[in-house]
């Protein structure tokens, strides 16, 4: 009995070590790495009223709701679901808007779009923030009109997201 308990304990130790230390560094996209940093950037830069977020991670709206502490009733009143062929198996969100508490505790209006816009053909507008993947950034037709505000890196040093706006 002691040998079985010892064996299970050793296996659990190695499993948990891999799960919490090696796996997040090996496959950070599976852990949705970068979403918290994106929302923190949005919270710190209140000059942007419109956020255009790539939908490359399928459901990034969850992170905006969680980290902005967006009230559920407001979300339910403003949400627009994506009805495309790709989101048949599960709901994805195209848009939500509403208020959240800003840095100084005041209400701040925000409109967040997830996919449904053409990141390649987009031209930047003042007051709008765009969050794109590295491949989308490389393919921006009007890239010289965008100013890189922040690059979010994976733990291994690879680029996860570009946060850009009008120059």
C-alpha cells in the first residue's frame, strides 16, 4: 500500500510540475497567453473608445468581461453573436459594448469588436485600437499608417499580439 501511495505521489508531483511550469511555456497559445496583457493595456489607455480584437483565439470576449469586471446585465443587453458558419458549434461574440470602472473609479464607455472586420484592409482611425496577430500585422495593407503601441510576447520570446492604432 505504501508503494502505491509513493508511486501515485511521485507521478502527481511530476504531472503538476509539467502542467504548471513546462506546459505553459511550451504551448502558451493553449493557455490564451496575452489576453490579460491586452485587457490591461485597454484599461490603462482610456483614450480608445473602440477596440477591434482579432478573433484568432475564438472567444477572447471572455477575457474582456472578466478583467474589465463588465456587468453581466450590460453585456447581455449589448452582445451581438457571430452567426457565421464557423461559429455553428458554439457561440462566438462579434460585439459588446457598455461601461466599466476606469482607473479613477469613474464609468468608462467601451465598444469591443471581435472579428467581423477586415484586419488586412483596415485603415486606422483616431480613438480606435486594433489588436492583431503577428501574421495579420505583417499583412496590413496600410501598415505605415498604424503606430505600434505595444507588442505582447510569449514567455519563449515569440510575438503573440500587436496592439496598434492610428499614427
